[in-house]
């Protein structure tokens, strides 16, 4: 192509803002995980010079915080997205926490990298604070604030761990090319030999008598058990 045929570059730099930077970072992470995200790679995706990004974001950790906060908008109940004023919680407190837990899991399945950042220091962006507010508001007035905080931590610890385990299993399936059932079949002869020794009676009963359920059912069942335990604490009369 001659110089006469080649299009001229834009007369001004590519316009940037945090929203575009974060959207590009999320796209990279969705494609290749957090290891695929760097300020240089984000800049390349935006066709901008890396140094320009430092006017908006100082470190990769700041970028991760912004990415998490952006995805937390997907966790907020839809009525919160439509109305900024405080809305009545859906159903009761159990239903409110159940919705938040399931929406967190769904967000993590769409953005698997989120599982790597769940459970760390809380993000202080508007969506992260709105999730915290919605969670605490569901339990407001049911117990003293310390009990409420421990209840929230307990529910959060459950679904964070369950989500991380599920995502880890999904990654293992992709890495090995084996589905859960394929892996079980491949491991079957070894497990059968070990169980036949009689050294693992409880495990033998679990393997042969236990019901295999899918990840969503397991998540929902465990969440209900945790909510039952929290309910027992919330309804216990003060000493």
C-alpha cells in the first residue's frame, strides 16, 4: 500500500476513561484469566500507549478493584439497579441473602476470574458498597449488629468457598479434557482397589451409597443449611 492509499492516523489520541479501561480489562480476564491482564495488555487492546493508562489507574491491584466493582453490579438485585432509593427487601431476609449468593455464583460462572478475588478485602466502589448495604439491610433489626456481622460473614464464607471449588473443578476439566464423569471412570479402578482394603469404611459408604448431585443443587442445599444455622442464632433469645 502506498503512502497515498494508507489511511491517516487520528488527529488526536484515542479517547480513554476508566469505564473503557475496565471493560477492556474484564474482556481480557474473561478470555484468559487474571494472568492475561496487565496495564500494557489493556492499553494494547485499547490501541493506546501504556503510559496513558497511568493517568487513570496507578497499579494492577487498583485495576482489579475496579473490575470486581464493575461485576458486582451484576450481583445487585434488579430492583436495586432500576431505583436508587432504598427498596423493600425481596421476601424475607433468607430470600434476600439467597438471591445475593446465587447471583454471586452466576456472576462468577460468567467471569471465572472473580473466584480468585472473592473473599479478599472488600472493594469500596459504589457497587461493592451497595452489595454490602443490601446484605446488611436484609438482616437489619433482627439482632444486634455484632450478631448480624457474624451472620453475614458466615454466609459469605460458605458461598465464597463453594464458588471457588466449583470454578476450580471447571478449570481442571478444561486442563485435563476430562469431565467429572470421565475423571471418575479413569480413577475408578484405583479407588475400587483402595476401598477394597477395608481401611476406609466411611468413604466406601459415601462412594457406593451417596447420591451424586450437580453443582447447582449442591450449592443450593449447602446454602439452605447455612441459612438454617444463621436463623437459629438470630431467633435465639438473648442470654
